[in-house]
C-alpha cells in the first residue's frame, strides 16, 4: 500500500511501515486536493501534522486517513494536548482516529490511557506518550489498514485548545520542556467545550 505520512520526521515509523511491504512518502507542508504528493497514495497517516486537511482531500480517502493524537479524546483536542492534560488535570493517553474536516473530532479507532506521575516533566511525559502512540499504531496497524476495527463516535464533552490559549499560562513553564508537570496540575481554569 502507498502511504503518505504527514508530520515531522519519524524514521522509525517509516521503517516499521516499510518492513511490512508498504511504500511511504513523508511530508510536512500543507496538502491541497491537487497536490502531486497525493498521486498513487492509498492511505494517509497524520502524526503531529500542523495543517488541517480539507474535506476535498479527505473525500478521496474514505476510511483511509487517520490521525495519531497524544491525548485521550475527546479530551484536549487541538494544540498542546500534553500540556493541557496537566493544566486542566484531564485524562492522559493517546488516540488513533479517522480524520474528518474537524480538529481531532473523527471517529475513534483505538485508544490507550497512560498513567503519568508528578515526577514527569513536559519532555518526559511527551516522550512516553509518543512511544505509547507509536506502539499502539504498530500493534493495530494491519487491522486499521484493512478496515477491521469498528470505529466509535467520540463521546460528548471533552475539551479543545488553540495554540494561542497557551499564552496565558506560559509563565508557568519556568524550565520550558523540562518544567515539572507537578507544578502545572490544575493550574488552568477549566474551559470545557460540550457537544
């Protein structure tokens, strides 16, 4: 299968997919419906991709476009999910879901809750979540690729954040990525988006 992996460089994920006989192209740039990159592509995997795929792109890949998100959806849709899981003290984990025109709103394929301790930093917690996410994809890839997993509609509730929402709390990030998550737990006023 010809796969387009969207997002930052992930050579270990490319190696995994190619070891199973799939061909992988990678991209970080914005993809439009007439993009040459889509030629001969049969499946899209988005992981840390900074652009939304428009409906006209997604319509070409029904049940063949997924996103790997480092939150336990419906919690922390959008930007900085790891940070917000501590600031708002919401469930932590990873989700693989179908892409749709919304932001992290597609039907859920697989999820895994992750227990993180207050000894973590933003960096170590992100690394743990990323490892769990990649392992979850590796474990479930063939079933996802072949359409063998029955997707679940996301439950109502949860939360959503934009990049700019973090600005109000940047003063708490005293050591950047090495800030202890114990110093962040519950520091944000919960702003939930209910559906």
